[in-house]
């Protein structure tokens, strides 16, 4: 009997446990069906924002009742604040696998600016029909995001026209601003230097015009890319104050004037790309102070001058040096042999003369591309077959009328005879004699 009563007690305990589990499960199911631990106004703002970009047919409340929990939404990242879920990142477009695809005509709804913990906003290929989408939002609305927004990325929107709105400079917590390959026009806001927390500023591939504004205060900036626009005038002298800068790209613009001496202060710079502009005044000697440079690209400018004024050994970290079509004259100095890490040397389409230095083959062991075509280089090419094999098609020596190669080496060279260069006449005449 005791055993029987004990068994009944066990049954009662088991039933009680099951009942508790059912109650807890029902409670959890109810919480999940109501959206879980996410603030209701935040959830409503998220749904409305997504509908604006994706289309009204998107039914978030049905498909994603718990957008930060067990039914996550593509392109949405959340974090917990005060025990509640809040949206911290939104990504629209097809740039990433986890992004939401935009509708044909997306709408930036006011609810976007109610996401008070939003840190990152990315819009990729969303705006394809021409419109001033950004200008349609008041500065006051954008100010609502200024407290937390750290990353703003607007890329590849062929329908995004008009000027870059002045509200951008009020987003003072931005660390990364990427406005890449849109159709934005006009000058940049003058007070862009207010964004003192910026680490990356990329405005490439638009149609911006006017002068590049001063950048005093952007001392933490690591990447500055203003390439492929229509900027004019000279480089701002304040660039010299960007002590942390690693990459400066202002290529493919209409910039002019001398290269500012202030560039010598950029001790951490690894890339300086100013190709396809209108710079003049020769190579400033201060460039040699930028000892951390890995890539120096100044091709297609009106620099003129020669190569002898630079102490090339100071630039021992250079891997890429492109000075093609810059109006250079004189000879190639032997000091260029100090560039032991150099892989690419572009000196084509200048007025260089003299012989091509034979020791380039042995003293520059990393060299794998050499272009001196379109100059007045003369004399005999004295490189070995191994050097020609190493260069392959990356050896450009054509367009130098007085340059030739050893005729008695032609059999040894085989298919590696330098393109566009004749055999030396002296060898041919000796053979006839």
C-alpha cells in the first residue's frame, strides 16, 4: 500500500510539473506572437520603414512577428537596450546576401528616423529613377539620427540626383561616410570638417564640382577618396594636417596647381593617387619625406621637371610608381635602383633620354612591370633572356626610335624579343662584313 500511495504522489508531482510547463509555454508563445521583447513603437517604425523601401505588399507583421528574435529579417540587425530589442543596422539593396531588395520606386518614410538606436544605414542600388530622394527629407528628421548613426553608405544609385544635402555635416557621430557611384552634383558642403569622428570618407564616382573644402579637424581620418568627380582648383593645404591618413585618392578630377608641400606631413600615407588631373610644377622634393608610401600614382598630369631631384632611397617602401605622361625630361637616375620593393614602374610617354639601366634586372629583384615606351631612350637593351621572360608582356619599350637590342641574341631570346624594338644596326653590319 505504501508503494502504491508513493506512486500516486509521483503521478501528482508529474502532473503538476507538466501543468507548469504548459503554462510557461503558452505564456512564451503569447509573448512571441506579440513580437517578443521589442518596443511596440520601434517594431511599427521598422515595419513601415521596410515597406517604404521594399513595397506595400511586404507584410512584416505576418511574416516576421519577432524581427529581432526567432523570425529575423534580412538586412536588419538588432541589439538590446534596457532589456528591449532595438534596430541598430539596416541594409537595403542587393549588395549583400542578407540585404532587402528595393522596390522600383522606394520611399524614405519618416518612420526611419524614429529608430533611435540606428548605428548603420546602407542603401545600395535602391534609387534608379531620377529624383532628389535625399533632399525630400528635412534636416530636422536627419537630426534624429545624429546621436547614434556611425555608418552611412549610399552606393550605386543612378537615380540619386541633386546636391549632397547639408544635413550630412550634422551627423557628427559618423565614423564612415560612403557616397559612391551615384549621380549627385554640385559642390560639397563647406563645413564637412565638422565630422571630426570620421575614419573613412569616400565620395568617389559622382559628379561633384567646385573646390575641395578644407578638412581641418579630420585628424582621425584614415581613408579619403574623392576620385572620379569634377573637382577643380588646388588641393587644400589642410590635407597636411591629416596625420592618420593612410590612403588619399583624388584621381580623375580637374585639379590643378603645384603639389602642396604640406603633403610631406602625411607620414603614415601608403597610397597617393592623383592621376588624370592638371597638376604642374614638377615633382615636389617633399614627396621623399613620405617614407611610408607604397603606391605613388601621378600619371597624366602636366608636372614636367625631371627625376633627379628626388632621393629615391627615402621611398624604399614603394611597390608602385607611375609617372607616365607627366612631361618628364632628362635621364632615369641610377638612384632609382634603390627601390628594392618596386614591382611596377611606369615612365611611358615622357621626354626621357639616355640608356635604360642594365642593373634594373639585378638590383630591382621585385620588378615585374616596366613601361618606358614613348620616350627618347637610346642605345642597346642589355637585359638577359631571363629578364625578358620575367617581364613578359609587361615590358613596354616601343616608341623609342633610337633603342635597339642585340642582334646576336635574337636566337636566344626566341619569343621574348622586345616588341617594337629593332635589332641594333651595328650587329647587322658586322655580320655582313
